[in-house]
């Protein structure tokens, strides 16, 4: 007893095979199967943009193999930007938002530069991050260490940790000096002018 499986009876004698019996038809006699077309270039772009914001450079790299010509790709990217479905400013904000809890200003600035964003697009995002650099460095340091370094070797390790994540030298030295006391009833002002 099967689960919905129907066994076909073989054709007898001189009976011809039915249209559903492809095993006995030659390739020339078989009805053509419809060629499965992939999504259009615009469809692929919209699918990418529905997941997260992309820079023009990323879209060009991901859509390039599917475009018929570079001109077709450029027209599509221009149209996406014209209709604001793709926006360099939104991409810059999105990238900064995804990275700011773990990385510093220098690292995010480098990543924005790798996407070849215009300075007018990157500048407001970097200015906002510059204002929160110490707080973000402090949060990253507390999450990883939380206590001051007992000796110079450990202090160098704390410094390397923050530097590798792209925090500025000013923010690193402030965290290493005041990190354990920062936020305790505002005992240490955040912008005290010290390096």
C-alpha cells in the first residue's frame, strides 16, 4: 500500500505511449519544457534592497553578472537612486548603525570610504559618530574588560583591543584613564579637554 503513488501500466503490444509517458518518447517527440527565466535585473535589485541598504558599488558588484550590458546596469542604478529605492545617505546611516556598537570612528570611516561614498554623504554620519566616540569606546571596553589594567602589559592589551576596532587615540586614552569611574554620578566630565 503506497502513499499516493500511482503505478502506471506499461503499454501493451502496438499501443502508442500516452502524452504523460515521457520515458518512451524520444527527445524530438517530447513537448518542449518552458525555459525557466530568472528574475529580472530590477527584481534582483529590489530583492537585495529589501534585505538591507546597499551602496551603488555593492549593487553593481552583485548585479553585474546578471546584466546584459554595463549600460543597462548603470541605467538601473540611476533609476533606483532617482526613485530613492537606493540611497547613499541611507546606506551610510545603516552601515554606521550596524557597526557603531562595536567599532570606532576610524574603522567606520574606512569602511564608508571603501564603498566610494561622496564626502557630502559620509560627513554628517562621521560627525555624529565623532560626538559619541568616547561613549562607544567605553561600552566596548567595559564589555570586553570592565576593570582597569593592573600593569603596563595588560594596559597595552586594552589599548590594542580598542585601536584594532578603530577607536581614536583620544577616546582610547580617555577610556584607559577614566573608564572604570566614567558614568559614576558624572564624577568625570566626558568632554574635559584632556587627551
